[in-house]
C-alpha cells in the first residue's frame, strides 16, 4: 500500500464530516414531530408505531394548556408544537434552554439556563415552572418538551438552604467524577425539587404529555434531563452507594453533604419495584428492533403514584435515528458500514482502544470501511483541566495511536450532536496518522495536552476541530472511524 497523501487524508476528513453533519440533518425535529403527532383542529392525534393507535386527545376538553420546554432542543420543539397546534385559548408556558430565540411568544416566559452547570436563570425557570404547575387542575393539559441538557439548565435543590454556588460545585464534581450519565443523573434526581418525577407530581390531576428527544440510552429514559416527569426507578440506597463508589462525599460542599447524609433523605417518586426492568440492548442490525426499543422504553415508564397514570410519553427522535442516518450516508458513499455501540458509557481510553482494535480487525476484510459508534464516553478530570471535552480527548488519544500507522488512509471523528464538547464551543475533532506530528510542528505537545485535558487549542490550530454551532438538539455523541483502500 502506498502512503496516504495529504489530499487523500483531506478527502477522508471531508467524508467523515459530511456523514456527521448529514446524519444530524436526518434528525430534523419538525419531521420527527410529524411522524408522531398530528393536529386536526382541536384534535391531537398521536401516531403509535406498533399499530395499536392512533390515540386521540381532544383539546376542547381542557380549559388550560400549559407547555414546559426544557433542554437544548427546547426552542425548536416549542416552535414546532406552536406551529402545529393552532389552539391558543388558555395557553401559557415556560421555555428554558441555553440558546433562546429572538422572536418570542408573549404567552411564555423564557429563561437562559446554564450549561454544563446551572446559573441563576436555571433556578428561576424551575421556580416559575412549579408556580405554573400548581395552577393545573383536571381541566388542564400539560405538554412537557424534554431534551438533553436540562439536568444543568433547569434545577432547584430540594433543600432551600443550598445556594446556587454550592449547586454549581455539586454539578462540577459530578461532571469530573468519571461516572456515566445515568449514575450522575441518579444523584441529580435525589437532589432536585424538579427532577426524578417531581414535575409530574406538581400537577397530579392534569393530563400530561411528555415529548422526548433523549440524550441517554433508550433503556434508561428516566435519566433524560434527570427525568422531571418520569417515575424514577432509582433509590436512596443507590445514591448512597454511588457517593461511596466514586468517593464523592468528602468532596461535596458542606450543605450538599449534609443534605445527602440525612437519615430521612427524600425518596423520589416512582415504581421502585420495577427498577431492574430496564430494556436490554437492542441489536443494531435491525432498524425495526431499534424503533421498537424506543416505543417499549416509553411505554415502560409506569409509576405507583397516581400522578403518573394520566401521563403519556413519546420519543420523537433518538440516537437510533442518528445512527441510521450515518449508516445510510456511509453506504451511499461506498463504505462498508458497521455499527458497534458496545463502548457506550466506557472510559474514553478504553473506548478508543476498543474501537481502534475493532476497526483494524474489520478492515482486514473490508478495506473501504466506516465503523459507526454512538453514545457517550466518560472522563475523570484532574484538578485543573484545560479547554476540551470527551470527544476531543478521545480523538487526541486516537491520533497518538494512529501515529503508529504512518501512511495509512484512516481518520477518526468524534463529535457531540449538540455542537458543544465539554467547556468549548466546538463539537469535537477529527484525527488521522499525521495529527500528532502536525500538532508538534505548531509547537504543541500532544501527550501533555492529553494528560491536561487541553486538546481544543491543539485541534483548532491544525484545522481539525469540528464547529457546527448549536444544533438545536442533543442525541449523544457520534464516532466515525473511516478508511480507504
């Protein structure tokens, strides 16, 4: 095999970036909404994929309609709902996101919540939502539009003595703990007055419809934005075990530590008996299986509290759609496409080595290959991390490993579907066998940057950052390992 030229590697970079951005485009929220929900006058028709529907809700039966939009996709989800639903009588709501629209509906209050840690607006949005939901009665229909990122941008401690500063420190500690997202959100659920099903409990008599754009595995939908409307299967015992496992107790702010140490720590509402009934991983080889997993996950969110009995949950678009979009685009470009999601929630180091090993073994039989992996990896941050995120960290580690294969036509892309990686404004990065050498030529030390979690400036300097801007949703991360003959 002749060594890869710079032009050939550029073509690989372009192909990987086009598959990534193209896959994002296939997860269009308006189109996803229309596949699930239709409005005909004052009638809402919910289309159920397994053929057991449709389910009909007559809006004229309700004097009030409240809409609570939370997360990175809050704005586009709200705009689509308002465009499709012409009913305005009794309509009021809250929109909390990290990017707010310039044009705003006067019936709504808008809050720019913090991310990846809460801010004052996060607290204000939570208080305003609880105040609005207390007005809900039997004649109230509440739409909850929930997407990823809501755990940070929408929060309020159960213990009113816990300050915003201590809440921020608590979130920062969780982000650097190395715990996977479902475990991080288990702790958030038991800390917050608006998570772990507590928004559903705040409007016990109302009819509730939760429309979801998840950034968590579908088998753990109650972890999406820490499950504000979902019955929680996790327990206080889980909280205590996680605090001990990750040695978090001594590192917590004193007010947070005292809250978690109390003997009568409040249990979150939900069906604790069903806590082990999470869905198994579904085979990626069959898209119908993937679609059924989303349906079953939403249907399985039952809770003992009566407030959950008049609740409907619908997954609008998910990582399944992101993967299928990437696979279709890779095949259309002539690549042999393989999906492997085995390393979801692994440490970034283990995930990188696993994917590279799998990639090289597959490439022996399929020289023109695209290995696709969706989900998130974890990082354990040191005391003074630099500018970067889990995607750039994984890409940089891959760059150092690929340096051992000089001349190979290989590229690795790792990027967040929300357009933001860690504490940076980039979505992620692309690496190839020349990345480390090019970085050294610009005066960077790739090994030190990896150790210091400071990869953003390196990738920016050599032109290998992926910059999309805010995408309007968050469907977890996408990794592409791509090779030519």
